[in-house]
C-alpha cells in the first residue's frame, strides 16, 4: 500500500490569517458600488440618448416643475396639498382630512399601495426608473452638473479631469443651493408657502424648530446627491427587495435576450453552414457602461435594476450601427424570453383591480356622504344621571363638534326621540364654531322616567347648522330602574 501525501493547511500569522492564497476569493464587485477590497466603487455612467432617455427626460422635467409649482397653487383658497402634521390636518384638493377621518385616510393609503402593486405587476419597476425623485434628480439634475465639472457634458463616462480645488468648492456650493431650494419646497408641503415665506424673511431664532428641520433636510439631501447617490436605491430603499413579491414571470422587465445574444463575440455573427457561429451580442459592454446602478443586464433580473432603459438605448444604438436587428435588450418578460406562452392576464391582475375597486368605492361613498361638520355625543364627567325638575332624568353629556368648513357656522340642537325629551347647551344658548374649529360643547339631555326601560333610554339628537346641513346622532341615556 502506498501512502498518500496530505497537503497541510497554510500556516497562520499572528493576526489569525493564513499565509498564501485566500480560501475564498471575493468577487470582482461584491456590490455594484463596492470593490473586492471593500472600497467604494464610484459610478460614472455614459449617456445613451435614445428614445427612452428622451422620454424619461421629458417626464423628469415635468415632474420637477410639478413638484416645485404645486405648493404655490390654490384650490378653494387652500393649497392642493398641505400636510399639517402638528395640527393633524391633511388638505388634499380642497378637502381637509381631520383626525376623525382615520378610516378615509386608511382607505386612501390602501388604495395607493394596491395601485403600486398593480402597476408593478403590469410594468415592473417603472416607478423607480421614471418617477422616483431619487432617480429624477440624480440623473437629470445632479449628474449633468458633475459632467459639466468633469468635462464629459453630453457624453458621461470616466471624468477627463478630477474635481479638485476651487471647482470642488464651487460644485459643493451649487449642490448646497439646489438642495436648500429642494428642502424649502419640500417644507412648503407641510407648512404652506405663506407661512414659509414669513419664515424666510425672519430670523431663525423666531422659528428655531422649522429652521432646524430645514437645515437638517438640506444637509441630508446634499449628502445623498453628492455622495450616497445610487446606494439609496441599492441599500436604503426597500422597493427593490419587494419586487420578488410584486413581480411574476409575466411582468414587464428590462431584459437581455440570452437565446439570441449568446454566445457572445466581437463583430457581426459569422455564418457557417447557414448557422451563426456566435450570438448577436458583440460584448461591447455598452449596456454596463451606461447603467446608473453599475450592473450587467446580461446577468438576468437583478434587484439593483431600476428599469431606466439606458441599456436598451445603448444596445439598440450598437445594433443599428452594425446593421443588425434591435431589441437584443428590450422590455419583455421572463416567460417570453424562455419561449413560453405569455399572456397579460393572470390571477393577480384580477385580484388587484377588484381589491382596488372595493377600497376606492368605500372611500368614495364615505367621502361623498361626509357632512360639513362632525358631531358625536360623549358622556361627561361626574354622576351618570340626576333627577331634575318635574322628575325628568337628566344626563350631562358633551357634544364633540367639528366645523369642517373654512367659514364660521352656528349650530342648533333638537331632540327627535323621545318626543318628551329636551336638550340644551349648558354654558351658552348659542353654539358657534369658526372655520376648522373643534369644540366639546356641554349639553344636558333630559327625558321622562316613563321613557326608560331597564334604566336605558335611546335618543336621537339632531344637530343643524345655519346652512341647512344636519346630522342625526344616536345615544343611550342612563337612568334609574325605579321611579324616583
């Protein structure tokens, strides 16, 4: 029997590492923005000004203009969108959602999420590539500024010159000014342009908290767009990780036709026995060079892909130059690429619309049946009931009243059931609320003992404002079991 020589493991150093080759070599890029040695990989994507890039640019500038102008507009005397968090009042298209509108807001949020699921199932991550503010501002505002300083305007790619010295400071100042403008615009959605305009002209010491919020937002935006950039999409944003749930094999994605493109080779495919010896992919690497997240679309569907279609424009340009059919990289779905029958309709495209129709119908019904004021009876502190004049059973209650309009309103109270019952405000005979005001109005509701059964008496209270709007409120009065 011959002995078998066993290789010894490499000797360990004092730091605990082995001398020699690493047992597990890292990949070339652990992440799209991370080199094998752990250093940051800076991306300088080239530009492919094809039809998708042109369309995205139009959409991006329209979205930027819309975001900037919207808080300055007025509808019914109010901003179209005002999210006043301290007072818990959200105004959307002239309607103000109050804390009592929890159900309406919940239905609106659920409808928004269902719409996102439906759009993603149909068109993939179209939001990321076409509508997300991170993508819009990075690709169509801040990267063009960088290319101006790097000497690659209109082309992109590796900088011709590093940004150093006064040019570095000038770029930083431009970034800071733009991010300050963006943070002020963002703040206008929460405080309104009128209040924001006063703050801008006042000393920060007169409004320290809003100023601190604006300053922090400016710093975070500057850090994001000057340094963090595409890492927001790759690391911070959870949407890419949700795509495995929201996408299916028939969802529209940016994809590489592997059956047509492989095996790769430089130049046009050569014909041999009427069959090409290589695929249409000429391995030019343009699809990788233009990708804003630094991935290779030829590796299949990836979490980092934001569906910006830059690789489609780049590949189509190369194919056109080589007089070859375009569409090697295109919008498609996984089933079509695999040669399987592909149909737009599938269960989720039936479930999502039905669920969305239900939530929107419920929201519309509640919204359209809303009155100009909210009213609710609550029990007051103190005794449950007392015996008043003429042996009437009195219940001390408080009426929660909210004026949903922007104008002052007067309110009147009347009791419908029981007919012998009475109701009156305790503190003042008149009830008046200014626009948007909420009050707890103490009221005394009385009924004869004969109306009570087992110590309980159902009542119906009518509240009517001076514009003819009225609400009926049901309540149960409590009283004695035996006649006092």
